[in-house]
C-alpha cells in the first residue's frame, strides 16, 4: 500500500548529539518534535546535508529511535552528504522531511519477533523493538557485520530490556559467531514468528532464500529495502524496484512510497539482484 504524505512535515531542528559508534558508524540525534512524535518503525526522513546547494539532494535515513522530542539516525560518512552530516556538532541546525514511506507491520498475530540486521541495516530496529516490547513480544536480534567494529552496539537494541536477545555474527569471527547473519536464521526461525530484515539488498535476498529453505513459514516476513531515493515521496522515480504482480507476473514499485518496507514475498529478488547497486552518497 502506498504511503500517505498527509503527515509529512519539512522540519528544522537542533542537533543534540553526534556519537561515533566505531567502525565509522555515526548516530545523530536532533530535536525534531513532529518526526519524533509521529514516525512509525521502518519509516525514514530525507535529511538536508548542509545549507548550500552542494550536495543538492537530501539523503534518506531510517528513524532509528525517538525519545520525547528527539529523533535519531544512523549513518556512515561514505560520501559528500554523509560526511557533512557526520561533521555536525550539537547546536547545529538540521533540516529533515518526514516521516516518509511505509513502515513495518506491528499489529500482526505472531507472538515473537526475529530482527535480522546487516551492518547499517541496524538503523530501523531500535524503534521497532521498543514497539514490539510494549506489546509484550520477545525479540531476538541477529546483528551481523563484516567485523566487530562495524556492529551496532547491542545495548542500543535492548536498552536494558531482558526480553530482547541480541546475537552477534561477524564474517571474520572477531565477535560472536563466525559467518553471515543469514546463516543463523534457521536456528532462530519458528513457524508463525514475525521476521523483519534490513541491510544491503543482497543480504535480504539471501534472507529470503534462507527462509524458503527452512520450511517453517513465518507468520510475517518483511524487509526494508535500499534504493537511490532522490526526493523521498514518489516524484523523481529514481527508486523503482522490481516486484511480483498478480496481473502479468512483473511490475515496479517505488521504494520511497510503496516501501521502503515491503512483504518479502512481494519482491522479485532475481530481478532485483540484476540491478546496479544503489549509489551511497
């Protein structure tokens, strides 16, 4: 279902904190009362990078968590826009358009949840976990990255809540289990569980394949996809992704308005893997 733009606001706030989390990962929090009050898990904001015309386009970031009038975002300074954002300091002005997009489903029947995060795919999960825990659901987080320094700190998922279990996986074995995060899915997948995934699109494709191979059908399976979102509200058409269609078997959906969260079964994974990788800026 295409997300509504009725509650979207172009909001200017003040940076509260810029925290280096290791491995180049940065968490920025800012006073953005509207986004903090209205963002649903999985939604994002288009953030302006600086006050000039370079870079011209805003950058999309999941709302990682909210507290009172503060909203936070997780990023890595890998391009011109993200380097500007990572260099901000408390007191600086931050302009954000949001909340945008379709978020995760949190009103389904499953009583337990499995969150599968790859690298910066950690971003939407603290907010999602808080909502799930308020519903009384136990949550397991598979937190994966190439190496220990690139893992999102586990306490930022759980925030002291004993109902949240965080399992670390690293490709080089420097922390937790050695291997890819999708390799731990089978051991944590029960029939009827709700599965939420976020990370690079190849990781999400592997997650879909891992679930299919398990034979235990989850009660819900959703993923937050990545695509180059220039506008964030369906005008530029730069974030089209291939999906399945009941009519002719193939169609396109916009990541910014039909997603970024989509049912796993909706995505045409083979066609998606044939697209160029999203450019990170």
